[in-house]
C-alpha cells in the first residue's frame, strides 16, 4: 500500500518548474547546483505534506506550498552571490575570467600610453615601439589563456611517446608567468621615466592619478582572475595524478 504522503508526479513537476526558476535567477556554481536544487525541492515537498496533513486536497496543498515558497525571482536574487565572488570563485564564470584577463591587459596597456597628443610628437621608432607593445600585451594575454586550456585539459593517449610529447604542454607555464609579470610591472612602469612623457604635459597630479588607478585596478582584476585559473589548473593536475 503506497504512503498517502507520496508526492504525485504532477505536483513534483510543478515544484521542479518553480525551483528551476529560482536557480535561473540565483545562478549558483556547478558544484552547488545539485545541493541547492535538492534543498529547495525538499522545502516545497515538506510544505505540501503539511497541507495534506491539514486535510487539504492535492491541488490545494500544491497551491499553498507554492504560495508559501514565495516569488522565485526574489528568492533567486537573495541566493545570488555578489558579482565579484561569482567572477573570482565560480567555475561557470571561466569564460568571463578569460575575457577579463584579455580586456584588463589591453586596457592597462592603452592607459599606460594614454597621451595621444604627446604620442604624435614622438619619433617614428618610439611610435612603432608603442604599437608593438600594445600588440604584444594582447598576444601575451591570449597565449596565457590558450596555455591554461591546454595545461588543464587531459587527453587519454595510449601511446607512450604521444603521452610524453603531450606532457611537454607544461612548458606553457612560462606564458602564464609572463602574463602575471606583465600586469604586475605595468603600474610600476607608469611612474618610470619612459612612461610619464607619454602623458599630456599640461595634466595635473589628480589626472595622472586617475590613469594610475585605472591601470592598477585593471591589473589587479586581471591578476586575481589569473590566480583563480592557476589554482584550478593545479587542482586538476593533482586530481589526475591521484587517479593514477
């Protein structure tokens, strides 16, 4: 004989739709998603059982449970982490971190040589050097991202020589070090003799400080994203060794 408190499939389906709406608004990370889904479903099921125990019909108990549950969008917003925690800690935000790493590097490089008026008075050699540095910063960030993808991706190769060759991908750590060094040095370079002349000569200290803060914040955000990716990559490598 089945239990009278067994959740009917139709009721469970309605609860799943409400929970999915909450999760869509909350946008939890992948590892948190199953736990949060189970927690919300059990909450709704418990409210339904309480309604049945009060002699409500199946439909009435369902409506009461959904009403007591509240607005899914409001619940989702209350469960959602602030943007910087999602960016720096969520695995699902890896693409956003990659975009931030490239964008921050490009923007900091642009701010480093911000004075277009003074830039035009430079010699052609220095103008070419600035252009090459901007291009190199973009390529540096791009190579760092590609290196992260290759290092963290594990291929199953049956051939020992192929496994050895694929193991050489760890040499790509040099690009990650290069990216980190580049964004670390840019705020320092700003105050060097090679950088200040690129700014308009009539600028006062607070205008120059705004540019510095823009460079510093860009490099700090790019560096934080890099540290998160490096940490995750090392964790993936360690798990691969443990499986062996």
